[in-house]
């Protein structure tokens, strides 16, 4: 995993070795605004999955330290009850400034955990609010958490988050205002577009610290997994996930190859200087760059 997180790591060699072993683990994304209890809920889900005998991997994406670039919070601290369980593996990953709630290396690390034989992989996003929609393209099932007592909880999750979720949980449901959040959430979900018309997005009340509602939440996640398998949605999501990764790798390769060294000079640097000086417009500069690459 450390090699996969390194920009200069042997990514291709690892991917080739893992290719025959993938797409067997169920992938659940856990997202929501800061303070809703993502880590506590993730830990509770791990506990119940282990009672069923499943091997569980967790990718916990944290904010990055501005000094070291490493994970700032370290969600493994919140999951100490699983530290001695050999069938649970928790990996904290730093977002390193990557937007969307995930780390750049998340897809590769996910493939590694899948190949290692984990039955379920939970991806906990960094927790930055409405921008956390990238998890929808990575997970088979997306769990969106909300909680009362943090202002207008539904407003916090509006737009992207309410469109990407498959299952919703109002955590900390023992607090005042929980019922109001549940009611408002159900009303909003009634008008927010959804990916599949034949999947009714459930709203579950939970108190993750006491395990209240966690069995119901896991049942809802299981129901979505069963529906996705029957309807073909699971295959569609996994193919879309692979397509995005292929496109990203191809684009990165083209970006690198589009800036060749010609006679010891980098044409991109010279073209940028001419754009700044007003000698060229960016479109013409791009055409010249591609022409230089073709030559």
C-alpha cells in the first residue's frame, strides 16, 4: 500500500499482478459532513460484519497535515477495538489536497484489499461536505450520514451528497431534533433525482455509540447490494469505475507525453512565456504544443 501511495511507485507492476483477483469484495462508501459520526458508524458496521464471519478492510481517508502531508486525524485511533482482529485491516490515507473526499491512491488500494480476500471494504471519506461525491464512482453502495445539532443538517448535505446516496442514516438519533431531520430528509429525497427509479432510498435512525439501529442499517445496505446484483446496477457501476480509472491513466500518460524535450528545451515553458507576454493565445499555444509533439 505504501508503494501504491508513492507517486513513483511500481503501480503498473502491482496492477498487473492483482488483475486476476479483483471485483469480488463488496465496497461500501461512508460519507457525510464532519461530526456526523462516520468513524464511529464505520467501526460499528465492522463489528457486525465480523459477527457474520466476514473479513473487513477499511480505507479511512483523512485530511492531510500541512507540514508532513500525512493523515492528520488517523481514524485508526477510533477503531482500536478491531486492532487485534486479524480479519480486520484499517488503513488511514491522507487526502493530500485531492478534492472529492478520497485520496488519489484509493482505487489502487481498494483493488489490493479486494485481491487480498476481504469480503467487504468500507471507504470512509475525509468529511468536507458537499464536495464528497467522488465516492459514488468508487463504491458499490454509498451510505450518507447526517446528524442533528449541526445547524441545518439537510442543507449541509444538499446538492451532490443527496444525489449520490443509496442508503441514508440519521446518526445520533437520541438527540433533540433527530425526528425533524428524518422528516426533512425524506421530503427532500422525494424530489432529488436518483440514479435508479426502482430503488427506494431508505432512511435509518442510528446511535452508533450504542449500536442502536446498526442492525437495521446493515440490513438496508444488504438490501441495496441484493438489488444492485439483480438489476445489473452493480455491474454497471463497476464497469464505470474501471472506465474512469482507464481514462485517468490514459490522460496522465498523454499529459506527460505532450511535453517532450526538443533540443534541450521544454516547449511548454516557452509557450507559456509567450502567452503571458501576449504574443499567443492559449488555444494557438496548445495547437503548437501538439504540433511539436507530432514532429
